[in-house]
């Protein structure tokens, strides 16, 4: 074997080890949220510490605060976290990893490359899946996950699984936790609230209504889980809030502000859509998939692309494994003590989904694909393959926004449309302590100049005020009408048309 082939094989093994480690980290974050009440308990303790530091006169005015904290602690302990955890464990039930999670990931010699793959699988194994429409009100058990290089993975709902499959460890709702951590929960007197048991690798969790999920899964063995920081658990909290934005009735206001203008613009641009050859729409930064699904229902062949594996695991479950409207309940605001109009608003449950995804009339070919936008769509076959590209709260996620615009231009057919809505709150602008972290931060004026260089012509432009994953009962939503000082976006909304291919003299970013 040549040295070049040996180096390539070593590189492939390293990449796969990084992918496995990344996925273990993400799963560990979901499990840490589900298994630990500690993080939520720490929030309450922080509130209490702050209250104790108040002068006596101020404490007297806020004398109800200790009772408020007790109530919040009871809610966290007895209800909200167990309900959220029950959904998360049910979500993990439907997930089958595209990699052998039991593999050794000893990469100590390359430890400095850990950050290459923190939240996603590399481009070598892009995680993707399709949603198969049904008229029966239930997703058929032929739903497939397509995981890179032709690997097919089948997901079944609990009732589709036989007792023989259960005994063989076919994925069902699953949980891994060390016995030490389980004992800590039981000693805290919480086993009757969210019952967590782990014996011989068989783990179970029950919610406050007595529903129990259990399974034995090799890839969720406690020894395979990683110690993850609370910052990773915060990403799980973010996913819970994103569920409201995309799939709950409470998120309808934000969807109307962000998605409705995009859908209306697509309808205007493609008034006569052929069922035999529907126009193709790509949605980078698709999140939990609602916008991509709405575009499919409009009569487009729609594909969502998402970088975050946190998002992909959750969107796959909602799109392919929910069976009824309002099937699931979460407490999305329990972790936030800010912007509440009333103490009760923080404790409100949210039911979802507001629609049954597989029964809403999607166009054949709707799919979701995971991975870095530029890398996933770098194949020459993608050039000029898309009639329209929709970016919603996406372009400011780039390290190099010029590269994003270049890629969008390359993927669009001549005459194709780029519809964008979102701010320019560049995600890597404040990456302190990472000197090598690139962040190209353009003004809106410069964004348009770059787009013109890549053959775009501005057709329409306006600004739309909106929020992102805001509690509809909070002051953030109220700010739209009563003008509290709040974080809200004046999002740029435009339609650009690709009128020509970039000339040879156009800039070619690396």
C-alpha cells in the first residue's frame, strides 16, 4: 500500500472518529438535559442568592419571592423537566446513528482538531432523510433515513416494533446514565417524579403522567457518553424553544412574520407550477424544517439543509415520527426568568405539532439534508440545479458571507431567484479567545454589492420587524405594540434574480 493511500486511510479514520465523538457529544447533551435536574435547580438557586443579597427594605417589598422560587422549584422538579425529558427520550428512540457509535475514538494525537466537528457530521457522511406523505393520518413504517454513501436506515414507531426487536436492542426510547448519577437523583427524592432506572444497560424514564419509555441500546451505554459543559445543554434548551417557533400554535405569530412573506413571494414568482416538473427550492439553515415543509406544500420540490445535528435529530423526529396534532407537550419557558409579563407565563406548557407533517399535502421529493452548506452543495452536479433558494435567518451564520453568496449564485439556474429574510447579526463576530476564527462582517450595503458581483439583480426589498423564538406571552412580543425596549429584528427582506453567470473577472474567494 502506497504512503499516499495509507495517509488517506488514516485521515478517513480520524475524520470518522471526530464524527463519532461529535455525535456522542450531542447525544450526551440531550441526555444530560434529560437526566439532570441540577442545571435547572442551579437557576433557582441563583435567583435565591440574588434575593438574599437585597437590603431588608427591598426584601419586604418582594416578600412573595421565596414562595415564587418554591413554586418554580416544584414545577421544575415535579413536572416541566420530566415532560421535556420524556419528549427528548422519545425523540432519541427514533434516531438510529449513521455511524458505529461503539467504535474507539482515541484520537489523542490529534486532540487539537476536536473543534473541527463539534455540532455536526463532516461532509463525508451527510445525514439526510425524506418525508413520505400519507393520507392515513400516520407516517408509514417505510420511512427511511438516508445517511451518506447510500446507507439506508429504517426508523419505526414504538407500536411497529415487535417484542423480538426489543430484546435485540432495536432503538426505542432510550437513556444512559451512570449508576452514581441515578443514585443522586433518587437520594434527592425525585424518583417518584421522573423515575430513572438503569440496570444492566436497560434504562427507562417516566413522565409526570406515568408514561414509561425504556430500551437497551448499545450506543447509549454510559461508558460511551462524554462529559459535556452546560453550554451544550443550553443548545438543547434552544432546540426546545425552536420547537415552539416552527411547530406550535404559539409560534404562529413569528411564522406569519417570517415565513408568510417568503411563501407569498414564491407564489408570485412561480404562479404556474407544474405538478410534473415542480420548481426546485433549496432552504439552507432550515432549522426544524417547517419553512421547507411549507414550501413543499406550496407545490415545490423542496430540500432543507441544516448544519446543526441538534436540529436534525429533532426535525427528523417531528417530521417522520409524530402521529397526531398536539401529540407532544413541552415547557419551553421554564428556564428563562426574563421578559415575563406574569409569573404564570413562565410555567405555561405548549403542545405540538400544530399540524400532522405527513398529512398536509407535501410535494413528492421533500427532504432534509445535514451538513455544512458550502461543503454539501460543492458537487458540480449541483451547479444551476435550483430554481430558487430561500435563506431565512441564515446568511449571518457564515464565517465568510461572500462564500455563501458565491455558492448561492453557483447553485441557482440563470433567472433563478434568491429570497432572503433576516438580520446581519454575525454569529462569529464575538468569538473571543479564538484568534483563528474567521468572521467577515459586511454591512447590508456591502452584502448587496457582493451579490451584484455574482450576477444578482435586486427585484424587491423591504424590512420586516420580527422576533426569534420569543415567548408569545412575554414582553418581547408585547413590544411590537406597546414599545417596551426589547431585542427585536428589523430583518432585511429581498428578492434577487440571477441574471447572468459570474464573469471570469468576478472575485473568487477561497
